[in-house]
C-alpha cells in the first residue's frame, strides 16, 4: 500500500490512500469480482474464521476492492476505520441493529431523510426501540429528552431537506456526559466539508450514493469511526443482520468517484452559491434555506463546523405548492429527480417525494412545507443553471395563486 500519512493533503489522500498493490502492477486497482477466497489449508481457514489471521474469507465479510475504499474514506475522515455497505440505508440499518436492542430509546433529529425516519419510526419501533424526534438544533431540547434508557443521539447536519444545522461539538459533549452513542449522518457534506469524528461524534454514516461516489451510477453507503465499533458493525449489523454488502463492481466505481471528491465539491459549492445569489434577487421566492446565508438560522454553527456551506439548497415559493409544482415542471436543464450529489443538477419536491414517508403532522413538526423545493447543485456552468431557473420563474406568471 502507498504509505499515505496525515502530512498529505486531502486531494492527495483521496487519490492515493488505501491503494493496494496488485500482482500485475496495474495503476488502477482490479475489481475483485469474487464471492469467495481460497484458503491454503484447513488451518488457515480456521484461523481466518477465528480472527487469528488476516485475510479474506467471503465477500460479505470483506473484499479487497471494498477494503481499498474503506481505507481511503477512513484516511479522509481522520477516523480509525470505515466500512462500506450496499446503500446508505444499509449503513444506517446495520449501525442501529448493532448497537440497539429492545427497550432502548434514541433521540433523533426531527428532520432526517424520509426513509431514515421510516426505519426509526416504523421499522425499529416494531422491535421495541423507542424514538424521540426533537429539534436537535436546540441542545436543551436534546437534554430534556434524555431518559434512563436512552442509548443514542442520532443527527443529520445539514438535515435533509431543510438544511437545519445541529452543533456537533456541543451534542458530542452532551452525549459523552450521559454515556450515549453519538451518530452523525454526514451525507450532505462528506469529509471534505465536515468531519464529525474530529468534532467528537462516535460514528459518521453516509449515503455514498451521493457526493462520495458523485456520478449517479451507484447506490452505496458507508460508516466511519473507531476500529472496534466499525468491526462490530461489520461482524454483527452487516454480516449477520442486514447482509447489506457493497458489490465489488460498485466499490470500484466508488473508488473512481472518490478520486475527484474535493474538485467536485468545490465546484458543487460554487454553483450552489451562484444559484442562491440568483434566488435572493427573485421576487417570487418566499424563503431560502442555505447554510451559507448570513440570515439563515444555522449560519453561525455552519461557519464553525463546515469548511464550506455545501451545495444543497431548499426554497419556498410565494405561490406555495401550486407554484412549486409548476416550477419543477418548467425547468429544462435541471433534472426532476430525487437523490443528490450528482454531476447533473437535480430538483425535487420533498413533501411528495423524498419525505413522503412523513405523515402530515410530522412534516409540519419538522418544518417541511408543502411548497418546499430542494435543489442539488450539479457541476454544469452556473450561468446555464440560472438561465434555466429564470425561464421557469417566467412561466410562473401564469399560475393563479392559491387562496
Ligand atoms: C434523497 N437520500 O434524495 P441510500 N441519508 C441521507 C440521504 O439523503 C439518503 C440516505 C441516507 C435520497 C435518496 S429518495 C428515494 C433518494 C441524508 C438518501 C439513504 O440508501 O444510499 O439511498 O441513502 O434525499
């Protein structure tokens, strides 16, 4: 393996960290498209199963193509270890299944990705795990909800889709004072913009489908943290409980994607900032949700814990849902699609799409309005994106405002 140390910068590490030498000397690592690995003899097989000897056994337990991206992500995060899964939901499920049991209580951000909310509120409740969904941007709301059986604090920051910012360092202090596991979904940032582990979280989880892979051609997930916790997730939540293993081919694509993470993120953020500037000048916009806006509620904390404000934007139009629908039907260059972090700019309607798992009451509590539109700024020329939005705004003139 190329010796990559902390002295190398992020962009050097995203290319070189984790690279494993191969017998042919190929610069680009081969795809180990193999489900199983051959032992030299019975003793070696037994030793590997007993954890007394390093080496691969079976791809659900680990694979060299997967190992390479795990070493890379751990290096980028400044974490001891990482693991990849078949999806972001796979990483979150494997984490919850590993550390929680019936009778436990979890405090979660009230604004989280829709399927995360469904996993917690419907899926895990079936197994006797209780959840309090609270506004984690307010640390006193967290403290108030701690019970004797609370085991974990789970947050998304920035949260999907309202971009709510929760203070990672402050929550880490609360979690550790009360001996609670602290998990942060860092999907919207990646380690290039925010490092939850360095800020005190125990685990960071990711939908690697998004910026980490970055090309819209893979569904994958990841987790980072201390070696013993990642080992537990691998051997319990991943191997035995969810089986949510990433395929070697997808791991290869993620490796290719990660080599340009910093370049892509810089451009995503630049484009987002230009889009936000444009939205600010547009009279039909009611409210903009963007962590880089000085008048955004989470601005100060975002400045403190994120190196850049990210490339996810949400906004409400003055005409509410009717205007929003007309707007997303009118864009021509932007793609009307869920997901985020792709080269293409994506636009969607959270209440009816990514967060349709929320009940009306939960949407209200979380502040996800019917008129909210979410944009994932892509890598196109900003001027083209702005022109596209301008022509879509022009078409709104024909909308009759809802009373
Ligand atoms: C979306 N989000 O469009 P996968 N954590 C966060 C996420 O945003 C997501 C996951 C976890 C979207 C997916 S909606 C049907 C498409 C913050 C996914 C889950 O399992 O890799 O999709 O990650 O907001």
